[in-house]
C-alpha cells in the first residue's frame, strides 16, 4: 500500500522547457541567438529569473 501523500509528493513527469538561449561550452556562457550573452538581456532575466547553467556544477565543487 502506498501512503496517500506519496501520490502528490513526486512530480508525474518532467515537462520539456524551451529556453531562448543555449549554453556555449567554449565561452562557458548561456548565449542568445544573436550572439550576446543571455545575462545581458534584462527582459529575459525578468522573465526566467536566472540563466544559470548546470555545466559548472560538474567541474567545480563550490558552485
């Protein structure tokens, strides 16, 4: 028997997200389609809250 709360504690699946930027491994930055760093777009930052990539977490213990 599964406890009642476990039905609601875990998400049913991961939704696909579409971001208006991509990670550039050479520059180690998230880049916009026009070539600017994603952090230079204030409207984007207001909309998504952050452009942090998980790439650094794999190589740096203090991220």
